[in-house]
């Protein structure tokens, strides 16, 4: 039974939900079982996946980022304007954004602030900046991002290749690298990490900077898919990213996160939208059905966790 | 005097007063009455939802109600449709709004308790369902509120807007419950240490249940008043109150980690947030600049109010 470690068991529900949903979509619309079909199904998955990983990195250190949606929107606006017209200024702005995230981590840590409130304030800041930059929808995606996001690798669609790549990179950084252990330790037991001689400020700053990096990538890839941007383009991402992490088996506290699970969770949420439209559910109830799917998956997880708890007691 | 200055909520009133003065000075005193009345009116809605959110946040880390906007929308929509502009149906409309609030509150806590979902995700999921229900029920038709109600909601008594009076009555009740009633003690006790509260015999489940229901009912009431005030329910009318409800609680000096709440701060913070926006408006700032400043101010207040962590 060494194959079924607790870590892998946690992945079981998200993977099963995704498989079940994918099966249902294939059953409802067999034409999706093709290169083009899969490409269309998972088209928007890449930015959502990246934003979910970013949220996961924040949740790993016991914080929560309520500004994810407005931040990704702001990055999208920068990508569609400065990055296209003056790439150097564009990259400087984006680098500044990542630095701002690191600074947030430092402030939150040093002043012992609640992350929910600080990121809530930041959501106004990013939202305001985005509106100032692009008061009306517009801009153009830089050609190379557009090329990257619409490229067609052989056999497997771009969205799936990218998702696997993101999962692998995040898995190695968070679960396998030495610094990943320290970062998860900050979420698990901050004091013991400190006593072991690590700087918790630096660790939190790094976690936030990494999250900023992934969120910047989310905004850039989003513009690559949509070709233009507006200030409200990604507002849903705040809630989607939190839901994706939770669906993937992550916890709000304790540094218990799963990068592969988060990617699977994000894919499940992307697919849920397609599934609902194939079911011909009235558009009125589409959002509600997404809420219901979230509840069902969490109920499944509860059932499995209980079984797991019973198993360890034996 | 020192005792008053030590209260966590005085700063929000100082800030609100300061912004009020600056705005009045800019306009040369021309709009003093209008500005004050508008501030009281619009703050009233944030105060009502903020009070509910305050009780929920006081329950401790992780407790926050994200279903407030959806609840406001559904309650306003359903009540207006039931009343169907008829003055005789006002009581029925209020009853419907309250019933919507109670139902959502019960549903929220059922998810939290039975499925052991973190409150953020539970209220988020239920808000999706509630929002869909509102879309389905509303069908994009804008029904006007009964004349009696729209007159009541937009009029003033002795110069004070009626909605502000409603908010004042609710705040007074909330203050009594929080400071003098056993329920308020229980909420604070749970927020300070849930395990200790349970061991001390506090009915933890019952109190948390009542708190989520209370929050949803207050949100429903605010939605009802807002739809009467603005002449009809709109699907996005609750949207801005998600962030506002949390922001007024925090700026008002309630501990975000839970355990310590205060009612007056909600008033100071609500007035402050509205006045900042109207001050920026009088200076002719664009929407982007207004948002930027609101965010910087929220962060600035939180950083200034924070205490250095114990070494």
C-alpha cells in the first residue's frame, strides 16, 4: 500500500472528478474527443491554471489573495498596451509588479497584518491602475504571445501541454526543492522554521514574489488568447483560483497544498463551464450549477477523508 | 478623554470628520447639508451589511460571509416582485425579504457544518446558487417599489435620512446584543478561542448558526432598502458591498482575527469610505483615481492601526 500515500490519496478526488466530468462531456458531445475539440474545451485553462498556482503559493503561507482577479486584469492591460508598444517599459512594469508582491509579503509579515484586508485594499489599487491604463476595452496582444498561445504542438493541444508543464514546474519548486520545504514549513509551523535558522520574512517575500510571477504569466497568457484586454477581464479569477486550490485538495491553513491538485482543480472548473453548456442548462442557472458542482466535490472529499481517518485508526 | 481616545473606533470618526471638512472647504460650504445627508444615506446601507459581517468576522479566523451581494440582490428582487408596486403588500414584501435572508443563512451554515467546508468556500458556493436564483426570478424586468416605500426610503425626518434612522435603530440593537447580551459575549468568546469557549459551556454551534443567519438577514434587509431607495432591484446592485462590508469592519477597528467587535466603528468607517469617494469626486478625479485612493487608504489605515507583533 506504499503507493497510496496520504499525499496521493488527496489527489484522488480531484483527479476522479476531472475524469468523471471529462467522461460526461465526451458522452454528451463525442466530437470533443479530438484535437480541436480538446483545444476548444481547455482553451482558457492556461491563465486560470497559472492564477490558481499563484493563489496556491499565497495559501501555502497561510494567507489569502483577494486581489488576484484585479491583478491579473491589470497585468493583461499592461501586456496589451506597454508590452506591445514599448516592450522594455512593459517588462519593467511587470517586474515592478512582482517586486510589489514581494513587498506586500514583507509588510504583511512585519506588521502582522491580515492578508485578506491588505489584498482587499490592493484589489482597489490594481483595479484603479487598470482603469487608468485602459478606460475602455482595447489594446493588442504582442505577436509572440499570440503565437505562443495559438501554436499547435503535434498530438496534444497547447492548453494540455502547458497545463502539464505548469504542474511539473510547480510540483518541483514546491514539493521537491529545498526552498519549497521551507515555504511550506512557514504555513505549517512558522515558529519552528524560524528556530531552525531560516528567515521567515524572506520566505514569505519569496512566496509572494513567486505568486506575483505566476499571476503575471496568467495575465500575459490571457491576453494571448483574447488578443485584447479590458480592466475587468479577469475579475472572476479571484474566486476561481481559490476554488481551484480547494478543489485540488489544498487547505486554507497548515501549508498543505498540492500543485498538481491545484492544476487539476483549475482544469475541472474550466471544464465545468463547458459541461454545463453541453447540458443545455439555461444560462440563468449556469453560475448556480458551478456552485453546486463545487459543493458536490467537497462533499465527496469529506466522505473520502472520513474513510481515510477510519483507515488510520485501525 | 483618554478613555475615549483609547477606543479603537475613534480614529475612523476622526478620519471621516477630516475628509468631511476638507470637502466642505473645497466647495466653500455650499454643499454642507447635501453632502452630510448623502453621506448618511449611502453609509446606511454599508452600515447594515457591515454589522452582519462584523458578527461573522468576530467568530474567528476564516469566518467571512461572501454571499452578501447575492443575498441583497435576491431579497430585493423577490420582495419587489411580491409587492408588485402595491402599497398594501408592503408587510408581505418585508416578510419575503426576511425569509430569503433566513433561508440563505440556514443554507450557508448547513454547508459549513455538514460538509465541513471553510466558510469562505461555503458562502461563495451558495452565493453562486443564490445569484442564479435571482437571475432566474428577475428575468431582467425592473419592477418599481410601492410608492409608500420609495417615498420612505428617499425622504428625511427632521433633516436625517430615513434609511440612516433605520440603520441607527439596527446599530443600537446590535450594540445592546454585543455589549450587554449573552449572545455577544458568546460570539466574542468563540472568536478568541473556540475550544476554550466550548469547554466553558458556550453553545458554539448554536451561536455560529445564529450569526450566519443574522448576517444573511441584515444583508436581505439592506437589499430590500436599497432596491426601494434606488427605484428597483438590479442584478449587480449588491456587487460593491462585498468588499465594502469587509472594509468597514476592518477600518472600524474590529479585529480581523476575530474575538473583538465594535459597533460605532462601523459608522465611522462607512461615513469615511463614502466621504473619501465624494471628496475625490469634488476634486474631479476619474474613476481609476478614486479606486486607487480607496485602496491606498484601506491599506494605510490597516498599517497605521496595526500593532507590532510580540517579539
